[in-house]
């Protein structure tokens, strides 16, 4: 077995707030970038050079790393712009540049020779021969294709021991080969490989057959209600297999997908994998603990994908009945960085009790005053609101999602603490039940059709 240091936990940073949350919830490193030449234009727009530089400084002050995404595929007309952008990013001193193509590898090595190069999963490396080509070009780390197996990772590591390997362990999976998709480009003009994917693979589709000779078109309904979301891959979830991955000794970094996902996702999923990694090294690994937390997030259903089994060995990686579903919990609020107040993310009223989710290593004082009380029940902290008052002195009976007022806390909490409630309670506040939501109705209708058949 190859000996290695403790594995790195790498989390998404869609903007400065999510970067800070990921770092506070246990990430060793984060990845992200400005919209220029990044494969996540939407999230990148939330970073300008100034805020991105602030994020890098924030991470470095805490001994953490930032990997800069410059991983789209440039056209000839863009090469000079690409070079200028890499030069500007290099001035901010990120800990690595994530790029996708051999040409950009050469450009990055020339412009920023002191910054390590990480090869994006978009390069689709799945074998030792391809890995060697990029290693010879100067690539320090390869983010392998999401279709790779752990055995193939072992083969690459044994062939090139000095090459770092990074794998995705959680988040959205592409219908196409590690993101090399043209569907969105054809249907909406938004080019996935240029960073503007419209997620067309998540849409519901109906299949038709057309006879060009007769002009006849008819819908294929042989299995009505099944396979509507024919390209909708389930979300990867490898939390239960972190122990197997680390036992292999060949993986240097575990990566969470999700730069466009919510701050709640960034915090809770990062924290779950932080505990999984730390528990493994402490000989206290328990998959059920991590899955409970991951299950609180919205998802498309979960799959452990292909790392431990080949694509042709399974047929359960597509979510055929819905595009996305609620997790078990809903965010009620997010504590601001100073820890003195919070912003509402879901309707919250005087008398409500919400669960407190703390950043990694943080603690909270138990209090009971006129603003509210914090109590501990079975190792979990709960906050009950007795008064809703803003930092400017305005009182409310209820605060609604999107309200811009900063609401006082009964005591100082760690910055970026999450306040949440179970989904049933959140829906009830909206006058809904889980059964009445569009997500659930869609699933129930399809289940009924199956039963009738």
C-alpha cells in the first residue's frame, strides 16, 4: 500500500459567503473562481476579482487552500483573453489552477510556473496512460473522471506514485461523460462546456416515433409513468464508502460538487464528510451518522455511482420519477458572520423552536432571556424565539424568507451557524403538507400508474 498523508476534504465555493461556510464547516480546501472561463458561470458571477481575492486571503489566514477554476474550453479567438485571465488570477496566489485541456496546461505552466496545475474532471482521465501524458506536461494533480473505478485509481497511483489523485464523492452527476454534454447547447444555446449549462438533462421528456414517409408521429407509451426523466442522473453520495476509499491509500482529495447549490448544502454536506474522514482515522466510522445529515438536503435521489462498480453492472443511477425532492429539513435562518444576529430563510415566528447546526469545532452557551432560550436535548441544541426584534429595534411577530432585517439572537453564536426545522413543519407554515407539494404529487401520480399496471 502507498503511504500518504491524511486525505484532503475539498468543498465548493460558489461565492464568498459559501466559501466561508465551507471552510468553517470543515473543508481543508475550496474550489471556485470568477465567471471568466469557469465552468460555473452563474456561481462565478458572484465572485469578482476583489471578493475572490478576499476569499483567498480568508482561507490562507486559516491555513486552508483555494483552487482556482479556469476549466472551460477556449476557442482560438479567446486564447489571448485566457492568457490574460490566468495572469490576473495568478497575482492572487491561489494554491492551484484547475484546467481542462493540454493546451491550457501548457499556457498555465508558462504564465504561472509557481502555481500547481490540477487537471479538471472534464479531461476524462480514466487510465494510467492518459495520466502519464498530463503528468509529463507538469500536472501535479488529476481530478479523475467520475466514471472511474477505485481499482483504476490504484493502477494510476501505482504507476505514478507522485501524482495526486482527486475524486468526486458527492453531488450532481452528469448524464454525459463527466460533463461533456451538448444537449443544453442544442436546445437552449447555453453551452455546458463553456460554463452555462441549463440542466436540460433534468427536464421531463416524452418519447415519440416519427415515420418520415407517412408523416405519422406517435408517442411511445409502453411503460407510461416510467422513464420520464430519462436523463436525470441521481446525485452521487459516497459517504458510506469513505472508509473503503481511504483504506485504498491512493486518493489524496475527496471532492464535493455544488458551487451553485445553497449555503446550507455547502455547510451540512461538508460537515458530514469532515466527520466521516475524521471518524475513519479515529477508528469510529459509522455511515448512518453521515447519511442522516446528508439526507436533510434536497437531492435527486442518491447513488454510489461507479467508483466501486462499473456502469454496466447497475441500472439504478437514474432518477426516473422526479427531477428533485425535498430533504428532511428546511433552513430557517443563517447566523451572520459576527454571530450577533441572523437572516431569515424561511418563515419564522415568535414561539418557534429551531434546531441549531454548528460549524465544525464550535460550541454554544445555554441561555434563557427575553429574546429567547437555547437548550440542549440529547446532544443537540435548540433555539426558541420569545421575541423577534431587529438590530434597529423593530419588532415582529413573524419574519418571512427574504426579509432583509438582521434579527437579534439571545446570545452570540458562532458565525454561519445554521438554523433549521423539519420539512413537515416548514411546509405547514406555508399551508402545505408534503403530500400536497408538486414534488410529491408528481411521485404519487407515477406510483399510481405503476400500481394500475
